[in-house]
């Protein structure tokens, strides 16, 4: 005879709690927060870094490689390579977004799936505050990371943009006042490659100029040696004749 006795109430409650806990854990696992990975601010005229997020890259694989790419981009901009004032640059699983305003470049790196609109609004918030607080000192800054204290605002603002599902960020995504559809998206190799090619052309031109100078010097030396070889025998003969006449004049 089968036992039809019901489960104790306490055991049923425990089973329900386990089920709810399991559902909650799955929700957490499936909820991927596409957050800002890196933030850097630099002066465009000379590429001098002014500020950055101090905790950037701690949980990022190949963080140093991406920072080198950012520095190369700032270097290109400082050389006057004509990049747009607003651009998105794809690099691996991430995207660099930047804006240039008042000779300052504000750049952030996000996951590719992070909304482009939020990334540029994040940069706009940084730009407005940075200009308000440090605007008068940007041109005179002489040392790298002169405004490193701006990291406090970077961290505070970054937290606001971490989760795309907050009511605040959903409202920003729906805001029609700031559109990013016209902002160009390019590949990092394409952008940095342009600068590298221009540098190579410049280096080649300098090398050709230097080599042409060396060739001209060598040509002058060869001409001088040819003249010496041509006229040396004549000079020797004339010298001997002159010496004979001189000796003859002395003897007589």
C-alpha cells in the first residue's frame, strides 16, 4: 500500500524557497551589465593626458594594449590628422567613443553592446563638468595628469551609466534631443593605420633627403679626386721644370 501522507508544511516552504533562490540566481547570471571600461581625457594640441579613471583596466584583459591604442590615437590627433570631432572606433570586443571639444578629447571604451547613445551622453557629462571646473587651466597645464582629481567625478558619473536598465538610462535612450546615428564608426587599425602611413611617408621623405645630402657630398669628393688625378702629373712636371730652372739660375 502506497503512502499518501502529505509533505510537512515546513518542507514545502523550504522547497519553494530553493526554487525562488535558483530563479533569482539565474536572473543575476543572465543580467549582464555593459559598463564603461576605460575613460581618458587629453589635450588635442600635444596629446598630453589630463585625467583618467584610476581604476580602469583592473578587470580588463589586455588593458595595457588598449591604453597604448588610446595614446596612439591622441598622438595622431596632436599631429593634426583630420579625424571627426565625434567618432566610434571598434577594437576587439570593445568600442572607443570620443568627442573633441575646446581642444580637449574625451574618450571612453565600452563593450560593443553598450548603447552608443549612452556612451556619448556619458562623455557629454564629463565634458561639461571638466570645462566648468578646469576650463581656464587646460591650455597652461604642463605636466601629465594635471587634473587627476577629476577621477572623483569620473567614478561618480560612471556608476550612473553602468546599468542600462535603470529608469534614468532608459529615459536617456528614449530622449530624441541627442541623436548619434550620424556619428561615424571605424576600425582601430584603419584609424591608427592612417597615422602610421603618414608617419612612414614623412620618415621616408626625411630619409631620402638625408641620403641625397650624403650622395651630394660623395659626388663632390669624387669630383675633387678626379681633378687631383687629372692635374697632379701636370703639376709635378711643372714643379720639376721650375726646380731645374731655379737650380740652373743659382749655378750660373
